[in-house]
C-alpha cells in the first residue's frame, strides 16, 4: 500500500519529468497540475532535493527541476525513498514459510517498479491526454 505522501511524491516527480527542459516549476504549479495539497508538497520536494532527485532554483522565475534526467529515475527509487523497503521482514529465521512468499512478492514489486522510469510516465501521460481531449463539435 502506497501512502498519500508517497503518491504525492510520485506525482511531483511526474510533473517535473513532464516539464523537463522547460525551466523550473513552482510549488503552486506542481500542486495545481497534480492536485497535491501545497502544504504537503514543500516538505516532499525538500526530501526529494536532499536525496538528490530535485534541485531548487531561486529567484523570480525559480522553482524546482529534476537534478537527474527523468530516464534515470525509477518509480521504485522514489517509493523506497519515501516508504522504505517494500517488505520489512525478519529473515533471521530461515525456517519461516512466509519468508519465501515475502521474498517472491518483493522481487515482483522491484521488477515492476524499477522498470518504470519517469520519462516513460511523462510520455504516457502525454499520450493519454491527447486521447481524451474533449471534442465539443456538433
């Protein structure tokens, strides 16, 4: 289960990936575009900055940008940053039948989440937006 904070961090990263190369995005722009409460977004962006995923740009036209190219940041990295490990299991007991299940489940999650980069998410979001443009012609 992904927390709201993690969901907001993923959405903030998606927004920055969509704007990659277009200059900084303000907290207000990111919050509005991704429907994230601005009061949470500031601390999330600070955490992403401390981890080296974003940079802040000061000044009148300041805001946030990706510090790493979007094609080099995976969903899994951000989930682990915000949530920690996928499964926190005690593997000290080698005879616990659940350890095998948790290990297989974690491997499946890692495979999925670490195979998705933010550039691909931004591209897919653009594709979906083009498909669902409202047509009001009569």
